[in-house]
């Protein structure tokens, strides 16, 4: 399944009427910066979707730092951005594809098939001397009809059931679903935690840092490289991917899909949701 398109692919189709381009640049340390940079310049015809305002539900006790909106809210957001069932959607950011992969996952979860992540980011587009603009497009709101794929998502209770099978060595028994923690290795080990109240990982999870699926220029690695990266995993197993808040897990989901893994699910609430339940256990150190 092709889920990534090149800069030149987008340039050649920039003004085709069924194409919707989504800019989702966002930085956790400066939440207003993404929209500000969009207003300064963006790829022509691109609409802006903000991680906090548009792509997450309000934060509550549970659900994590970027709770997944309900289906009706997501459908309304995408419809207001001009996306309908006939749209081809290309998404970009300036974050190594992290935020773009989140939007790709959301649209895929809602059953939209023609959705792609731009192979590189906005900076690469500019460096290629491709056109940019300050002009905001006139967006005609439309109706987005969801055909939800529930098998792409798991809830905390599902993860708790899997994790409870982990032995004293912090490993899951053979044949169990595979838990993947997408965060930096030091956060996985519990040595540091810059964002959440507790440090460590979900018992039984293996660590595959999400940035390891992209090249230095921010592009997704080749199918062959991704197959090698995930070679120790069973392609027939159910794989559950999480991160801190359900955003940086999405590049891993995309990478696994590109590598030929078909039974890949996102724990959208992720670590920040897991630790919101006091009774949930926390593991530290290597598995």
C-alpha cells in the first residue's frame, strides 16, 4: 500500500481539483509556532490543522495528552478542511513526518484510502525552490463520511490485558500480541521523563524509537530498510504501538505498514493515558 508521495509527485499535481493539501506543523515547546509559520508561508493551497485545536480532543483525567477526538468530531474537522470521500489528501509538517503520520492515521482509521504523507517536510520543499505562498486558500466545507476501521485502534483495557501476561523478566510469552514503545530510549528506560508524571514503560513493551524509521532528511526509509529494522518481529502477530500521547507512535505504524505488517494497532492514549490509572504497573530498565 502506497502511503508516501515525493515532493516532485506533489509539485506535478499541485493544482488538481481533487487534491487537498494539509499543513500540520506543530511543536510541543511552542504550540502557537506551527500556525504562525503557516501564516508566514506554506505550500500553495494547503490548509492548516493544529494538533491541539483540530486533531485532539480536550484533555481530561484519562485519554492522554492528545486524546483522540470522537468519530463525529474528526469527520466534521476534515469536512471543514474540504476533505470528502473523493479527495486525495497529502499531508506535510516540519517534524520528520511525526504530525503528518498522525493525520494519515486518523484519516485511515476513518476509512479514507487516498491519503498520503509527503516524503520530506516543508523545509525540503523550500530548499528544492518549489513554490510557497502566504495566501490562504478558499476552502469550501464538505461532508466527510466515515467508514471506521475499529481494528486499527485499541483501548487501555486491551493493552492492560496484553501487558498482564508479561513475566518477571518484563517479556511477553511467545504468541502474544507485541507491544511497541515508540519513545526515546532514555524515556523507555525510565531514566528521564520531560513530559509526563511518571517515568518508565508499559510492562512487556519493546522499544523501537520512532525516529529510526526515517532518514536524516526526514523521509521515510525504504521498504527494505524498514523490513530489516523490524526483522525481529513476527509479521503474523498483532502489534500494538504507543508513545507518549499517540502522536509519535504513528510514524512507527506507518513504517510497519510499509514493511508489510498488516495487523498493526495504535494505543491512542499511550503512556500519558496508561499512567493516569494509578493501578497500572510501570516497568523501568531494559526488558
